[in-house]
């Protein structure tokens, strides 16, 4: 059995098979709607179902996933039980053939912090990948599952990819496979995925907020902005538990040399001796509230754990009046099939 799904205010329709989610059905037919975790945790995929029925128990989501209205649902969960009329937060047509499989070889595997690997992968000679700054790839792990990681390199560095991978306790791939990868090891990867990428049709100043390895896609975007001489003012908050969690100081120092107007605000949340850390302390969303008088004119890009992304959204959209259309987010969920970690 299949159902027709139409996007409100358009002639755009797509077909979902029984058991298929709204998000997957749309993607298969070249329509991309916002998403991140695909696990019902981040709320990025929420949209309204204006007419029609969902399979009971699908589509739901609590307040923590940002669900506020009775007809709002998570499209990464929602499965149609009838034809639907939907109102996604946004949508765009993409080329379903733009996503490709690559065989990548490990070039370097560096320990950037005690629990963070920076993995450099190279494609075979002459092979290039196309992606937008901020997007992610999926690794086909040896156990058959897929793991998602954001590209940390900018799109012009297209002969390979750089991944920042936190070793999650109990995360099979990130903690038991990644640390042991050595030069010459081969991984199968597919890319690009995701709608977390720099909107270049805007000229608003940029506010970037990263938690931990949420730095990776932010790095891709800032590298891209500098490479392309995009003259938008940039502010970057990077939060971690301790100073070691801000694991790429040389990258930030290079940016500050290349773009002295960049405002960089590192933030530490663990109690750390004042001799070790004299900078900002606390949770990163509170640091943004403390340091920024107004955010309404910014485009805000935020990447980190779902709880951090939700806290930033509540602070900036809920308290400071940032239009939700100017906040772009990427949440990672521990060791999920669509997690950045
Ligand atoms: S809740 Fe659906 S993509 Fe995260």
C-alpha cells in the first residue's frame, strides 16, 4: 500500500510506501526537508500534518524535541496511514543521484584529545567528492551499521575528508574501531548528507556555536568562508567540559591570523582551576546570552549534543527573539545510525 503526500501551498507530491517515514519517502524522491539525528531526539525534522492520519505511535515527540502544537510531528518518525497534506519547516529539491559511495583510505589518524580522533581519509587518485560546507557522510562500519560524521574540511579540499570523532563510551565503532585505524586501512563511505550547510544567499553576520566535536562542521564552514573571501562578520563560541576539549587551538589561531575580525569565545563548563583557565565558564548557551546583546540580525549555526542544541534554541529563539528561520542546527546522538560524534 502507498500514500500520496502533498506539501501545503504547492503542487509538489511524493509517494510513501507503508512503513516508510515521511522524511525517507521525501528524500527518495529528491525532496529534502530539515533533519539531523533521525532518531526522534533533535526536533529538526518537525513539521505539521494538516490533513490525513499517521500510523498510531509514529510522529510523536515530547517537548524536549520541540513539539508544541497538536498537529506537529517528527517526520523522521511519522509514517502515513492515509494520504497526507503536510507543512514542513522548509524543503528543497535535491538531485537524488548527487550522493555517491567512495572507497577511502586512511592517510592519518591523530589523537587530538584523549577521547577525540582526527581522521584524515583520501580518495583514490583523481576521485573528488562534492559537498556543501557543514554536511556529513556515512561510514559503512564493519558491523554493517552506518555511522554519520560531519566533514571538517571545506568543499574545495575535495580529494578526501577530515573527520573529528569522539570515542563514545560503549560506542562500538567510535571507541573500539576508530582508535585502531592506521594508514592504509580502507573505509567505505557515502556522501553528502544533511541540510546543515552555509546559506550563501544571506549577507547577515554569522554566529557559530559548537559543543565538543560539533566543531567539525563549523570548521568546514569557517574554512569555506575564509577561502571564498565571504566578508560576513563571524563570531564563534566553542564549548567543552575542559580546556583539552577545545582540541584544535592551532586551527582557531590560523583563522584569527587570516580573519582578525573573527570573534572567538571559548567556554569551559567543568570547574577548572583559575591558573588553568581564565576564560568564560558555564554552559555555552548561557555564555552566548551573557556575551551578545542582540542576536536577531545573525544567522546562527549550532552543532552539538541535542540537549545543547535545544538549550541554544530556547535561549536565542525563545528568549532573544531570533527568527527560527535564522537558526540552523545539527544535533548528534551517541552512536546512532545518523550520529555525528
Ligand atoms: S528528531 Fe527527527 S531528525 Fe532529529
